[in-house]
């Protein structure tokens, strides 16, 4: 299946396509963490990690590489794929605008062109802004450290990092003005070329056979443990009561949660950027270029630089270099026989410490590294600016130049504010921003997965877009407000059990005993929750937990009723979707069930409820009546 018309050809060749999406998707992260992360996992100090001090030194080294692969592998790249594939599919095959609101068309229909779509786009802009600024901040810190290595008169300070941000912002502004096909394309190709040069030099200069063996071994290890590590949550470590004290209670928060927040914060930006350059590609080509190839290339990069770093760390340990050593130690300005004890060094120095071990090429490699960091820095900024420009221009592929300049400068100003406010703890501030930006977008990503599945099903004919649907959207009270709807929603907030029970009685008859039983099954746990939450304030310690359990019971009964109603009318969906709709939107779910069952009391105006005017008209839907709406919920 092609992302576009059957005769359309890709806009960029395969090599350029990969370099552009990789440069946008990674940024300077591989420079900042390429050496440091494996070292931190291998020798994490007194904080430890989930594997530290449990196995042999060799096994710890392998686990360090595996944790690094975990954070840069399929779990990270998949969020880009979901957003990019869904947006490209709907934009190039269905003609929707290239903006994040389009991703929700299979669920919300034409409502994406109202306030719901505006909210999604605004959240995407904010999320992209903070995600890109995290990388800009990390890049500025790394640049400052690199220039200081070349000239000790350059201070490692927030002021110099802010200067670096604005220097790069100026270059990024010029690039984004020049457009996608000129500035961003050529910068991406240059970035990739420099990174390949640097990687190959280290591969051949260092212990080549060791690094190649490590690459093969680490991929096999990763594939063996990918399921286990993906589901591992440090449950016992987070208790903090291990008798042997070999635990790291905050490790997952500091590493995995930060990374997932960072990847997700980048997902609207990178996903949309990949979609913009993917017209004419088949879905198979898209997946190979945006998932398979970047993962294996990232693993190669991490193996070469991370593996070389671990080798240096072990050699330094054998040479008895400690953190207090005058050469190669924590505050040393010179190595000891070419070695630094990397686990003692500042994270900003580790990359350049590694470059120093390569003799006369050390300064050259440091300079090449700085050029690469600057170029990736610029590429991340200009790509992010381009995406924000398009989002704020309702999907316009060629937004006005003043708008491009505005967003590029806004990114620089935001990164400056984060660095200035963070001061010496700038990294912590940047990490916090990533998590804050990624959290709300995680919810949208979950809905995007459902939207992608629905869109592909309808395109392939497995899901009939003209099939039965609920008579109104779950968001009907706010998408089409009315006085009657407002009061019904208010009643659903305070007495959802009553609204749902009345709705059910319309379909199953007015048996008072059955209706009373439903009211009791829902009303008692619902009001028990409220009463026990109040009782906690008296205080009655722990009583609120009983209330939460009662609320879940209410959700379960309401879900069962909604599922039964949906199955009886042949409406597409599943119980999991029903449960989450009830749990997060119980007043709206009750309102929807109430309006849906009104059709059984309307003889002349409404017949069988079919897909309506506001929904999947992109799949050649025939409008049945003015009252009918459709929703994936």
C-alpha cells in the first residue's frame, strides 16, 4: 500500500530520505549519550542500577550495552512510526491537511476541524517546542564542554551555553527559511556524512574485532531480552527495602521514564517531519526506513563509541587510575597514558575524553565531533521550526517566512530560559521538561494507535465505514452544545446510574425490577466512592481506598451495559475501549447511551442508525440522516 496515489514517486532518493529522517529523529542525543550512557550503566557509582554488582564484570558490561540499546531501540522509534505512518496515510491517501489533528479523523470525523482539532494542534506545538528545546539544551552543554577542551580559557558556564544556543538558532533560522528541499536536506546529508566519517575512524583506530564482535553479541542479547526488559519496572527495587541494599530505587525514573518522555515529546515533531518527506513511499519502505534501519544504525553507533568507552574504563581500572588520580581522574586535565577513568569524569567530558585517547588524531576527532554536534544541533532546530510552522499554519506546506523566523527564535528563547533557570542543574531541568511535555501526549498516542488500526481496516475493507454506529459522538454535549444537552450532561455527572438505567430500559422494556437493580448496582458504588472520599477527611484512615474500589465496580457495570448495547446494535469496538471511555468520560458515555436509545422512541424521524455526516466520509460514506453522527468511541 502506497502513501499517495499509485503512480506517485518518492520525492527523495533512499539515501537522502534516510539521512533526513535520522537527523531529525536523533539530533545530538547520540553524541551526548553515546559514550556516557554505557559508562553510567556499567559503573553507576553508589546509586547503582538494576543489574549493578550482581554479576561478573563482563556481564555488567553487556547489561550496560543492553540497557543503552533498550533506550535507543524499537521502544523509542516506534512512537515516531505510529505518528508518521498515520499522518502520511491520511494526508496522502485521503487528502487531509498535514497537521496533527488529522491523525484523529478515524475517531472524531469532521470534529477535528473544530475546537478539538485546535486543542490537539496546540498541544502538539507545545510538546514539540519543549522536546526540541531539551535537545538544544543538551547540545549547548556538549558544545561548551567541547570548546573548553580545545581552549581552556573558555569557561564552562550557562552564559556560554546560551551563546551557543543563539549561534545555532541563527543558523537554523537561515536553514528553515531556505526550505525543506535545500537547507534541511543538505544539512541532513552533511550531518550524516560527518557522523559516518567519525564512526568509521573510531572503528578502524580502536580494537576493530572487539567492536564488531560486540555489535553482533549485543544485538543478539537485545533480541533475547527485549520482551523482559520492555516489561521490567523495577518493582522490588522501588520498594527500597532490599536487605542486601543492591538496588536503585530512582533508576527507572531518572533513565527510562525520562527517555520515554523525551521520545514522546519529539513524536509530533519527528512523526510529522517523516510524514512530510514520505509521499510516494510504500508502507513497507516507510517501516524499513523509519524503524529497522535507524535502530540498527543507532546500535552500531552506540556499540562503537559506547564499547570503546567501556574498553577505556576497564583499561583505566587495570592501570589503577582512581577518581582522585592527578592524571585521568575526576578533575584531571590530562590523561594517564591515554586513559581517563570515565566513570569519574563529568558526563560532558566523556565524549572528548574518548577522543583524546587516539593520539595525534585526538584534536582532529574533537573538532570533527564539534562540527557534527553543531550540524545536528542546527538540523534539530530547523526541522522542529518547520513542523511548528506547519502546525500553526493549519498544515500549510509553505508557511510565511516571518512565521518561520518567529518560531525559530521562540525555540532559541525557550531553550535559553530553561538553561538560565536550571543553572548548574540545567540537565535536571531539561529532563523534567521532557517528562512534563511527554506525559499528556502519551494519552494521544494511545488513541493514535486505535486510529491507525481503524484507518487501515477501513482502507482494506475489513471495517465497514457505513456500518452501525452510536447515534451521537461521545463528545456531542460539547461539540454541539444545547440547553437540553447541558442539563442532561449535568445529570450524568451527578447521577450517571440514573441516566444509564433509563437508557437501558428504552431498549429492554420498562420492567421496574430490572431497572431498579441496575440503579442499585451502579448508584450504590458511585455514591459510596464520594462518601468514602469525604470520610477520609474526618479522618478515617484508608477508607478512601475502599471508595476507589467501589468506583471501579461502577465503571465495570457501566462498561458491561455499554458493551451489551454496542454488540446488540452491531457497533464496531471492543470491551477495552468501552471501559476506558467509561472510566475517563463517564458523564459523556452516559449521555451517549441516553441519546442512542432515543431512536427506539422516535418513530418518524430516525430509523436504523448508520454512519453519519460528520465522520468517515473519506471512505465514501453515504449520509443517512441529519441526526446521525459517528465516532470511533
